[in-house]
């Protein structure tokens, strides 16, 4: 078993991960991708490669890693891929703004990356029929992710109030419903 932790918000981090796996193994039996980054409550953030962090972590990096490891996965007798993704099954996407450059939102991000992953998995399943692909929508997961706790510097005042209210509602739901 090879466990590799890398900055998956960077395509260069994905490529480094691929090279490390490729150097250590000739085949891959199981690939688990749980590269969560939490909800981007302060809005879109971009890497030094010019990519939206959450979009990249939720979709672009996963598909880059999977596509580069396809030949190693196909060498396995029973290759399996698990992608723990967004807490939903996806929804409406804006076909005129696939990269969310004009109308970025949290729900747009969730819907786009969820649907894109499902479509990519369908295409990969056609090309690699023995590969088992699982996309799990985990729902809300309690996390001590530091991105959720960082100060909301530069965020407009009304948005800070909205975020505070959303956090309070979430905590109340967890308390009363036990989520």
C-alpha cells in the first residue's frame, strides 16, 4: 500500500503524486480520492496556477490523477476507484459558464463538479469496463478543516453575517437532528 499526501489544488501536485505512485507500483488495485477542502465560504480562491482551489480539488485534480493512473489500474485484476465528493447528487449547471467564471457560487461549484465527475466516470467506464468506479456523496461531514476557521478577511460585511447565520443554523441542525 502506498499512501501519498499532496497539495491537490495544484496540477503540479497531482503530477508529482502520479510520478510517486508510478515509481513505487506497476499496478494500482485501489485508488481512493477524498481530497476535500470544505465549503469555500469566503468565495472563490485561486492557486498560483490560476485555477479555482475548490473546483480543482473537487474535479480537475481527481480526473487528472485518475486519467494518468488508468493504465496502472487496468493492470490490476480487480481495479477500484472511490471518489468521496460533494454532499449532494448534483443539479442544474449553467451550460454557458462551465468553468463558473461569470457566476461563481458554492451551489454552482457543487453542481458542476458533481455532474462533471459523474459524466467523466461514465466515459471512463466505457473505456475501461473492468474498472469499478464509485462516487460517494458523503453528505455533511464534521471537520476541523482550517479553511473553515480562517478569518474572513476582505469579505463584505453582509456576507459575513450570512456566513455566521449559516454556521449557526448548521450547528443547531446538528444539535437537534443529530446530523
